[in-house]
């Protein structure tokens, strides 16, 4: 889970994976709480405080266009990024979540083989 990694640790991991064509990555990440409505932000910040007390602080957040740009810059060309709306639709059959709802994402990216 990316939120538990430092930004430097995450960047280095992606760099290593991207060094070998044919590799792919799958990970989850969260958008910044500042992008959320106040009630959702409060709930996320409370959850983050609980895990921080257990020694697992959330350190890194991304926005979808930011992470897509980083992956593209490293040579990944197939990026599937499911945010709250896509996850709700795919796994729960719900189509009532607006497409621009910020929150947790699951992402898969492939670096093509030569």
C-alpha cells in the first residue's frame, strides 16, 4: 500500500520496476484528504491517526494525473486506475458514485516488452 511508503521509497521502487521492460506494477494509493468533502476528510484523517498510533503513518498521497504522468515518464504505457467510482461499479455493481469522487484507488500499469 503506497500510503505507508515514503515518496522517495515509492519513487525508487517504480524506478527499479521500470528498468525492466515487460514488468508491471499493481498498487493502491489514496488521494489527499484535502480533496475530500469535510465529512469524508474527517473520517479519513481519523483513520490515519489510528494507524499512525500503531506505528504505521500514512506518508504519501497522489492525484491520478500526477501518478499517471510519473508512470508514463518511466515507460509504462497501459495504465488502469480505478478510483472510488470505478471500484464501486466493478466490485459492488454500484453506479451511483460520481466519477470525480476522490478517495482510494487501485492501479495497474504495464511497461511493454521490446
